[in-house]
C-alpha cells in the first residue's frame, strides 16, 4: 500500500514524538526526516499541534473500533474480551507520546481536552454496559456500589500505566504491555465468578 504524503507525515511524526516527546519535535524536524520541504509539510499540517490532533484522532478511532467489538459481543466471551483489551494496550503503546505528555497536551490543545472529557463520559457508559453484560452472563459478581469506583480505577489505569512503565519497567515492549495488562485485570479478579476463565 502506497502512503499519501499526509499519511507519511503522520507516521514519521508518531515515531519522532514517541522517541523525543511532543515538546521537542518541530515541523521542520519532521520535514527533514522525510526529505520534503518545510512548505510541503505545512501545506498538509500548519504546525505540530494540528499533527498531534490528527494522531490523537487516529488513536481514538482505533480504540472506538475495539470498544464496538467489546460491546457488540452477542455472548460475554471472556477470552475474546481479554484479547480485545490486550489489543487496546498495544494500540495505546503505539501512541504512547500522547499518554506520556498527557497533561501538557491537554493544556496546549484545548480541543483535545474538550474531546477527551466527552470521550470519558462515553467510556464510562461503555464500561457500565460491559460489566452489566458480564453480570447477566454469570461471569462477574460485583456490588452495585463498587461498579463506579471500579470503572474509574480502570480508566485511570488506562490513562497512566504508560507513564509508570516508562520510568519503572526495564523489559521489552511486549513484556511491558503484557505485565501492565495483567495488572489491569487484577482490578477485576476479586469479582470474577468461579466459571470465569481467561
């Protein structure tokens, strides 16, 4: 598949942002790495904030597709749910600069902050639906008063595990993702029923 110039810019920017952080990469830097002129790059993206917004939207779109699969399961198939959530950890890691520079990006680009706040409301509703489905299928037993705190813990973990891993975990990428995904599922283990198996 031949990438368009716009897609090449986004792909290269993602690599550079992940390696160096969003504060230290300029459009000139990206253009130089691609071997194109500064003007050519700015024709597609006026500045790095626009590039960051586009990459953020890529991430959201990919996670939305996974979430649709999770909420669309006709039966609560825990193995599939586990695999899909693992994939979400892989996707987050592909866009890790967004999580590592999380607060600075939100302050720098208000449009992302507004979108993220709305997205979190949707995610809470989706998590609530998934947990209710798991309960109705006998895979999980959780008191009603614990559902909202559990969802908040899950969302917090999803937003910030990469920052912790960046500082404290010395293994390779796949080991890192597997470790933190397993840790994420430890949040749910106290509520799993005996017939739950993943």
